[in-house]
């Protein structure tokens, strides 16, 4: 009997996988479930748990047409100033279409959305944290294909192919990438650089030389903080992803993300070691390595802008501008703070940058949902948030003059003109691998001589996660 149970479980797992990937329909699902030995009631319950009553096929979505509705239930991650900015974006749409938007914000969106879907109570729309989750939901048939109602000629004109590829599953567009982040930015104080006679480096060799020069004068060239509650380590993962892309280019980066090369591969080790040049550099970071682990990523961003400066450079995405201006109310963009592009490591990949974005998806096909998605995709709608600050648009038709200052404009320009762009690696990996990656960076900062062991452990986690 135990042998039969294991075999039955394997067959049911395969059945659920096939159903989620649309390889079998409801009737075939029931036939196979009954053949495995489930009762009709148990098979029906399993089908419901897999979303059998609510899965959406691209064909059905495009031919059935939208249901009339004047309300939108939107699950998102925007609170505080972000919520106020989204409300400003939505106001014209609400006024013109007499639509009500009920926006629910949560920082644990993945868990909340999963629970609601399992309870057959999905929101109309959601703003996801990463494209990996979008791919999962699309595979399960939970999302409405946006290309069933968007003007794709206009979309292709407004968004680069890289963004469209990230939002595509099985040939259909399921995601609108919104509120992007450029993670190819190193922040510094121009006044401090001028006073020290420093020049913004353009190559990795120059970056290390500048760091050594500052450290040699008894000052600390870098600030770094990896603390972020349960997500501690993600800023280091951003460092390593940007370094890896700059060293190896997009094709190898994609293989790393897909686990087509092992974590013990020399290329991955080299990216960690390059990060270690900064994290473990001699006299680079005050109190390292303990301070790196204990300091919050936002608090660390303040150090280069103190008077006198407590550090000279800080790496993180372009959302760092909001941290700086929030802490130093009188700071002037371009004068008191600025960034220089992540320096070239391999000249073949000059201008390659990593980034992120909030991912807008639709879970119900209604007139209100279609209208809001169409509106949010436009440059005109996005410019409302752009002008308020704290928003970088991946839409190429957004006028750069809409950005509130020269620094924000330069970041947007770098993002839209990147020679190679890739989403942050950890956000594309299975959750277990992402969590292990974050922890691995913390371990490496504390015990860099254990890198081989750390990467071997990562490989074990990845092997299990990508095959399960």
C-alpha cells in the first residue's frame, strides 16, 4: 500500500502540473484523476483547488469579451507617498469613466494574493513584486492576457522588447511593467568629490583605484547596509547581479537565473569575489563586516551626504534618491547628490544594467479593468507620477522633461537606453533560491574564505528547487 500511495501521489502531481500548464482540460483532468483511484468527490475537490472553475485561457479571454463593471478591486504594494501618487494618476480615469477603485495595500502581496486565489476570491487586478510570480500565475491560468485588449502596435512602440519578453508567457502578454527601478546607480556627493579632487570612475579598475585612494587618506570610501528584516541580504544580491551582468552579459545571466549553470561555476564565484573587493576592502567600510550586516539599507544611504561625509559612495537602485531627499530636505539634485553609472567591467557589456519594476496584472476580464490597464499603459498617465517624483517609467514615450530634476531624468534615460537590461536575478529565481541567495551574501560578507562552501550549499538548494 505505501508503494501505491507514492505512485498515486506522483501521478496526481503530474496531473496537476499538466492542468496548470493547460496540457489537459477539465474533462481529461477528471478522467485521469478517477483512473488514479480518486473518488468523484475527491477529484472534483482537487480540480477546484487547482482553480478548475476559474482558470483562464487566452482564447476564452479574447472571445468571451469583458463583463460590465464600474468598480475595480486592486491589490497592490503602494502605501504612503506612493499611494498618494497612484491616487493622483487614477483621478482623471475615475472622473472620466465614473469608476470606483478599491485599492488594498500589503507588503506581503504574494501570500495575500495566493490566499485570495485559493479562496476563489481574487482581486480584479494586482501589482506584483516580480515577473517570476506573474509567470507562475499565468501558467496556472489565473491571469487575463493583456494582448487580448491592448493595442499591441502602440505597446511595442512604447516599451522595449526586453520589457515585453519579461511580461510574456506562452506567446501572450500578461504583465504591464510599471514604476521601474534602475539598479545601475552609484550615489555620491558632488561637493565631497570636488573637495577631495575625486573623479567619478567609468571602469571597475578606476573604481577600485578611487576606493584605495580614499581609504589611503584615512577616510571610508563606501557605505553599505544589508539589513532588511526577513529579506536581509537583498542589497548584496543586487550588487552581485549587476556585477555578473557587467562581467558576462545577458546570455550567461539568463543561464544563471534558469540554473543552466551551477552556482559553483567560476563566473558566479568571480561575481561574488568582485563584490567582496568592496564589502571586504581594507578600510573601505567603517566597522565592517559587522556594521554591514547590522545597518539598514536605507540608513546606509545617508552616510555620503552627512556633513562631514561619513562615506563617499553608496550603491543601490535609483529609488535611493527618495531616501536622500527625505532625510536631507534641502539637498539639491545634481549639486548635493548625484549618481554615476555602474562602471564597466567587461567592455563587451558597457551600459548593461539590472533593474526591477512593479508588475501590473489583471485577474478578471471586466470593462473597468480593461479601461484602467489601457490608461495605466499610456505615457500621459505615467507622466503624472513621474512629475511627482519617485517614479521611473519604462515607457519610452514618457517625455524626459517630465522628470522633476536632472538626476531623475538621467536615471530614466539610462534605463530606457540600456544596451542590455535584465531584471534583478534574485527576483527571477524560485523563492527558496532567492531566500538562500540573500543568506549566502550575508555569510560571504562575514566569512569570505568560505565562499566555495557557500556556493556549494547554494547549488544544493537550487538543484532541489528547480527540479521540484
